[in-house]
C-alpha cells in the first residue's frame, strides 16, 4: 500500500512528516523501506525531503540504513550519491554500511 505512489504524496500529507504510526519515519525512510530507487530519487528532488536525508526514525535508523539492511543497492547508492551519511548508527545497532556488507 505505501509503495504505490509514495513519491507523489503531497508534502503536507500525514506520511510526509514523522509520525508515531510509522515509528517516526519520514517519507524518505518509508519510500526506501517500501518503494524503489526511482521513488527515492524522485523524493530527493524535493529540497524539504533532501534536507532530511539523514533523519532518524524512532529506532535511530536512517533511509540509507534501511536500504543497506534490506539489500536495496540501487536505493543505497542513490542515497549515498545524494549525500546520505552511512556512518550514522541506529539506536542499538550497526552502521548502514556494515548492514549492507553482512
């Protein structure tokens, strides 16, 4: 459900900001988790979204962390090229880069 048309979500839509229902996940995190690299790239063309590229959800995980952990290499590379910081650790876990390697 979330992967369909996520990149076209209006910035004032409830999914566009962090919310408790999504463990504090931003639209970019949700798109990375449930969407594809093209949706991630489309979202990154929006300055408000790009400004939150390293935002962490309630677990301290970033969009690039999810891309690495889920083996979404295209999304990972897209986020890295856009300036995402793979060195940010989740609250109790590994770095994004180490998730991708394991």
